[in-house]
C-alpha cells in the first residue's frame, strides 16, 4: 500500500495545523527522513535534530506560529523547524554560502523569532517577548525550548528566577520546554543531575526503602508498583520541586517522541496563564540507529556520508590545530603535575578526550558556564596550580568580565587556548573568532600569541604555559599547512617576530596562519614578509626596523581590523614617531556569512590573490612585479 507523502503539502505551520492529529506521526517520519537526507549531503548537526522532530511538529501544531513565538536555545536542533516553516526545498543549501543557516536567524524567516547559536539564552529572550505582549495588550504566547545541557548555564537560572515573578504587576504568559535527552555535546555534568542520585542513595531513603520492601513483599502487585515508582521518582518528584520554587507550574516528564502525549499536554499549557514548565524526555539521534548508539559521534557530520554505513572512517591526514593542542596538553601534563585542564562543556570540540582519559583528576568539565570556568581557573592559579582553559574564541566573549577582573587584574598565570580563532566556515558568524585580538590586547597583564602553523602552535602553548601571567594562544579550526611538529616542549623567543622572506619596498607583517598566503603574494610582489607570532607583546623593534627600511607596511590578521593586530602596529609606529604608509588587512567591519572557509577568506581578500590585489591597488606605483600573478 502506497501512502501519499504529506511533507510536500506543508509549506507553513498553517498547513500542518490543517491536518488531522492521526496524520502527524507520518509527518514526523517524513521530517526525520528529510533531516537525514539533508545532513548526509551537506553535513551539519544531526543527533539533536533527529531528537526534536516530534517536539517540533507538536509545537507548530499547537501554537499559532509565527504569531506565537518559539525561541530555540542554541538552535542547532532547528532543522525540523526550518523544514516545516517554508524552507524545505532549500535544505540542500544548508550551511553553504548563500544558503540557509545552521541556526535560527531573524533575517531568514519570520518563524525564526530570535537568533541563537550560543547556549542558554532562550528563556531570557522568551520572557522579554512574553512581557512585551503583555505591555502591548497582545494575546500571544512565548515558548522557550532549552536542552538539559544548556540548563547548566547560570544565565538560564537567572532567567528562571526572573520569569516566575511579577514585572510591574504583570505576569508573563510563557512556557519553558526542557528537552531532556541527557546528552549535550559532551555528557552533561554538574550538581543538578547528581543531586537526584544523592537523594535516592541517602541513608534515610535507603532505610525507608528497605522497610517498605519488607512490608510490601507480602503483596506482590503493590511491591511492583513501588518498584516502578522508585525507578521514576527522580523524574516525577524532585525536578518539579526545583522549578516550582522558581514560580513555574511544572508538568512532566513526558515522552518527547509520543505525539499523543505531547499535543494534549501542550494544548493544556498553552491555555494556562503565568509561567509554565514542561519537562520532555527525548533521545538524541532518535530514529537513526547509528546515532542512537553513539550520540557523541553523531552530534554533527563534517561532510557527506552514506546513511546505511554511517560516518566514514577518518583517513590519516594532517593533524588539526585542535589535535595539536590535545597532544600538547597530555605531554605538558605528563611533564608538570601542576597542570589542570578546564573546558566549558566542549571536551570533544577542544580536543580533550585523551587528556580526560589519562588525567581524570586533573580534567574539569564545568558545564556550559564560561564565566565560572574562568573564575574557577583563577582560584586554582591562586593556589599554585597551572590551569589551562580550552575555550572557543567566540565563547570566551561570554566570560570577558571574569577574564579582566578575576584573572588579569590579579595577574594570575592562566593559559587560554583559543580554538576556532578567525573564520569557522559553515557555523557562520555566531561561532567566528573575529574579536579576540581586539578584546584581549587592550587588557593589562594579558599576552597574546598567534602561531602560524602546527609546530609553532605547540611551541606557543609551551611558551604561554611557562609564563607567570595570563597568556592566550589563538589558533584556527581545522588543519594547517602540515608543518613537521617537534615533539619536544620547546619555547618561542618571548615577544620576537621573524623575517621569513627578505624583499624590498613593501613589508608584510603577518599574524597567524595568514603568513602562508602572505608569502605566496610576496613572491609575486618581491616583498618582505615577517612572521610576527606575538600580538602582545608586539615585537616593536622589528616593526620599527621594517618601517624604516621599506616604503610601506601591510598587516595581515584573521580577525577584525578595528582594534586588532594592525592597530597595534599603527600605535607602535605612532608612539615611535615613525611615519610610513600603512595598510591593515583583516576581516571587514561586518559579519562574515557561513560557507566554505577558503571561499570566505577569498571573499574577504585574505587569500594570496586578494592580498596581492589589495596591495597593488594601494601601493601600485611603488611595486616591482617580479613573477606571474598568484592564482586565486
């Protein structure tokens, strides 16, 4: 018997709401297959999207979207949402330049009510929307969908604490949906989930349980009922107590894959006033056995894969900067027992899996709590330990006050390993590490190193570790040029750059991996190239020497030019009273879209051809072209 597909008839949630409830299971199945078909061709987040299919169908079926607002926390689980909100036929462009984003974007669809990609913002945003509706006299609902991993962040609890109380006499009509799959990117950690286990294993509870067993053994049906109650008590009793203390009406937990349970529950909560909280339990990777069996591996696909076979085995290739960091961390920990590794819930992404296995007592995953991670590191440093905080550049932004107040002001020796510095590709502007140079170099006591290749990255990390003040090392996502890596724990000369190509007229000062396209462009232009290595302390002597021996200076960095490394060079020259034409090349003063990293760099003029073109445009009469043009 052939069933007519339903998904092609759904161009908006209004179409979905015209279906009969018994048809929704078929819709969910088709949406799940569409997610699989899409991600197997484009790459992207997989497990989280497979786990939210039924929840997405139910929310759009029950609520009058887009009039009612749904805010998806983080947003990497919104592919089903995009499929149901008019973007089904564009899913093949997912995360590609000019295509749809991997996260919600307000400028992409009216159904994307709030742009999200950093964790734990949904409750705050939904509360603002709910109160705005009250103030404007609108009878609209606001829903925040947040995962159990995101719920570990302090911001989520700040919002919960604020949502359950009156605001100027107004109570927000909002619903928080806790999507509990017991599986964030890294396994969720912290006291919240462990508290329940402690409660169930306490002496009083154990004594009461044994006493009850003795009484109930004579009545087998009651004994079985009690046993089942015990198994589910963790979810049935204590979470409700926690969230009701915040002023929420707690319901749950319920099966997040059971539409017959989800829809009537959501309908009831939709019609209630005040702050409502629904706890749904889902399975990451649901409906795709390979993802269900290994949700960490199938969190995201880096590229195409065969659905029947799963992700391909990784072929031996050049090590990524992340892998270089992970190996260095283990080697340095072996060398120095004071080393402590810290991650805010990014064990896999930051390359700390092996470190966790080998040094479990010195590994600390603090959950999605960047502010806490940094102050926690400061406390460790106060007691003579040597903390290394592995954190994405974009996520360090969330702990900026702690970096200034708790680390730098006290001049504590904390190492910040800044992964994903510069353009990150398909994840887009929310994850790009565009601002760390500008926001770090202005902080007293902070130093910043920008290695240009894998070997230099290892040396930079060792150099940073052996300082007695805070130092950050920034490195990009993915592999470098394949430089041979010295296994020794060697250091870089502190604060010193290096001339890598001697030319004339134009001097290119490269900070980080842009050294390599700079060298290629310099071959064409006959220019000098310096690998600066350090943003702070800047090798001022080298900068002044090159400025006095060349007609113009060009700086290159994979970060914002406003306040960046080029600005540091300009400031140094101004202070020294040296006047020379200066061209600052870097990321433009706009958000760089998602897409292939190499293509994005070229669009920003930061490949070899783009660098050459910018220099010729600015300094053409001063140049002597010596080789054929560099290929784009």
